[in-house]
């Protein structure tokens, strides 16, 4: 992120003001001392005018591979931690996707994702391992391994791992306009 901030010609303070986050948060993220939420990353990428992938992915592939705009190679998936838990996410969708994004999310024991973006569109997924509690617009559902879900992502929502062990989800986001550009 430091490289993108400097390329944009702004100080930490200027970026903090543009993104509506604290300068301390930006400093911690740049030094690898904080795992920001996706909401904060989204604010930062908007303030910098770059795709989210610019903040998360190494721009140079580890090895020369065939590049197809509709394929995400297994060894080229960005993986990152977000939030205080932190949640570990693997991006599965190709970079060129406009309104659809999907990923796997690993939740530590009893971890929750309460900092969910409420945007026009839909979210869906499937419990790959463990057990989760999904709340959508105040209604809770217990989800077990293999259960799937889909809901209007403009409604308030949160999800938490109900297990004393790590659990994982397949998570899909379909927005009515272009999204993160990973």
C-alpha cells in the first residue's frame, strides 16, 4: 500500500483524510502490523483510485504462467488476512470479473465477521467445514457443513463461526455494479 500511496503523491495524512480512516491505521497497515477489514481496504482503494487487487496481490507472478482473463490459476490466488480475528481469505475469481467475486474464507474458532459491506446485490455461499451462524436483517440461521445460503446483500448481515475449531466457507458476492476488481 505504501507504494500505491506514494505513486498517488499523497502523505499518510492525506490518504487518511480521503479514505476516512485514521493515519495510525494506514501506518500500521503499511508496516504489516494490522489486518484491516475489507471495508477499510475498500475505502483505501477508492481513495487511491486503484483496484483492490493492487493492495492485496503481488504484481509479479511467481513463475511464468499462461494468463487468461477468465481463469484464476491455483498458484496465483491472492491470500490475505482481514479484520481483528483475522479471517484468512483466498480469492478464487479471476481478476477480470466485474460484478461477481468468490472466495474461500477460513474463520478461527468463534470468530465473527461483523464488518460486512451492505451493497446492492446478492451474497451466497456454502459451509465447507464447521458450523456457522448467519444473521440477515435480524433473522438468524444455523448453518452446518454442506448447507448453502443466498440473500440480498443490501440488508444488514453478519456471520460467525460457532465452533471451537477453525471453520471455512465458500463466499460469493454478486453486486449490481462493478466490484473489487481482483
